[in-house]
C-alpha cells in the first residue's frame, strides 16, 4: 500500500508538530538496542537528519522510496548505513534504527487523535519497510567494499620487499601462497628492483607451508622477469616437504640458485659481489 499525497501531507504535519517528542522517543528506542555503543549526540544527529528527510519526502508526496522525491531520503539512509558499517555495527542493528520510527509514530497517532488514520499508518509502515530494506542493502554493499579494501591492504602488508644490503633486496614470504598473492609478489619485487636498481633479489619461502604447480610457475616467471631486467634471483628456505612436492611435480628450477636459509642466500650474494664478511676475514687471518 503506497503512501498517497494526502496521507503524506497528514503524516508530515503530524511528524513536524511533534518533532521533539517524536525524535526523543525514536532516540530512546534505538539507544536501548545499541546498548551505549554509539554516543547520544551522534545518535541524535542521525535520527534528526532522518526525521527531517522523512518529513520533507512526505510533504513532497513521496509514495515509494524509489520515487524521484526520495533522493534526499535515500542519501541520508545511505550515509547512516555506510557510517554504521565502518563503525562495526551489524546490519540488523542499523535496520532497527530505521524501523524504530514505527513505534514512535504509532504512539503519537494513538494519543494525537487527529486526522491521521490507521490506513495512514499502514501506508507509512510500508514506506518504512522500504527504508529498512534499502538500509540493509546499502549496509551490505558498504561492508563488502570495506572487506575488499582490507583484503587488499592485508595482501600488500603480507608481501613486503625489504632491502638487506646495498644492491640486495628480499621478499620474506609467510603463509599460504596462492596465485593472486604470487602475482602481487612478482609485481612488487620487479617494481622494487626498478626503484632501487638492485642486481640481486632473494625470494625466501621459509614461512610458506606448501607450493603447488601454479605457484611454482609464478615464482619461476618472477625469476625470469627479474633476469630480463638484469637482476639475479636466489630462492631460499625450501622446506623438505616443498622440495619433495617440487620433485614429484617434475618442476625444474634449472640454473636458479637455491639456498637452505635466508642467511645462506645473503652470504651467497655477498660472496658474488666480493663483500668480505667478518667470518671470512677471521678465517683468512687464521
């Protein structure tokens, strides 16, 4: 049952005449459901903005939330949903904040005894249901966007490229290495080689529990791409289980240097570059 222009006018007049009482009751109902997780001032601001948008929409003859007159109301609902999603509230808690206006309006209509009728409330209730569903859908989209952003940031943080020595960079990998992450590793390593002009890169997979054919191929492609840019790669930290898997899969690393640990790989590079370490100097002097 859509809200007619006449019904909208009556409800707008009722909501405006009892604005303070209505918003206070609305805030009271919502506050009890949020259990103090949102400040009173912030909750009051959201409720007052929603109240103003509902009144304006009703005055303009809004019958359906998707109408052209519902643009501002949809914008306010979207802002509340997005804010709540970022603040860690649930979709249900956010929708309840909208549905609570029904209880507050019904109490007013029962006491006001004005021209507003039960039919007006039913029509208004249908509009509020649309508002609640719109809020829920917007909340879910905002939360999905937030999760996608966090996943991307986590992926960036999980593939650090660090400088170990002058001309030597390393990628210490920890955790599951899937194709998507392997692709990020290749992109970040190649970009770091360009930025630093390093001739050596160490890919350390000590913290990687398993490597499948696809991931191994990504690593090999990374090594080949680095060579095309004039840099040599050393793979370190291959666990016994991963070594057995690589052999079982028939993956050939060719002439790619592999070392047992990151330290061994760094010593190998320093030896290639002619850097004399303290241990080597001690052995020579002895």
